[in-house]
C-alpha cells in the first residue's frame, strides 16, 4: 500500500494518506499571542478544513480526534467552538486531555484522522 505525503517538511508532513486513512499532524494556531482558547480553536479548525480539502476529504469524514489543552479549565470554551464546527451526525471518536504544550502561548493542539470518501 502506497503512502502519500502532502505539505512535506523537514520534521513532519502536514498530511499523510495511507490507504483510505488521512492523518493530519497536530495543529496549533498560527497567531497565538494574546488569543483565547476559543480564538485559537477557531483558527485550528479552519486550517483543518483546508488540509482535509487538500487531501480530498472533509470534516464529515472524521474518524478520530485528539485534543490537548494547556489548561483543562478551558474545556467548555474550546467545546463551544468545536460544537459550532463539527458536522452533526458525523461526530468522531474524541479524546481531550490537559498537557504541557510545546510553547507557552499554545493553548490548544488538535490532531485528526479522517477517511477518504
């Protein structure tokens, strides 16, 4: 089975397609300084939409999502944005945990696995 990589960088690929599985790298907001968890989540989800389209799929085909929050106390704030974005009836399996993230201004990181239609 061939593996296809899109947006390949020296450290990681933004998208890896293996069979019918579309794996996205963990995504963080491009603009983070002084921005809320809601703002960062909104930015990340918009980027996820773009990357899924680049791979030939969409959020309606999400299978699994992992979300890391720097402060689990912002869980409801993140979920308010998530609930507006996620495709009703097509919600993925999901885990959300608190973790120390790579940089202090990163408040949320999201990684998704989707299927090709």
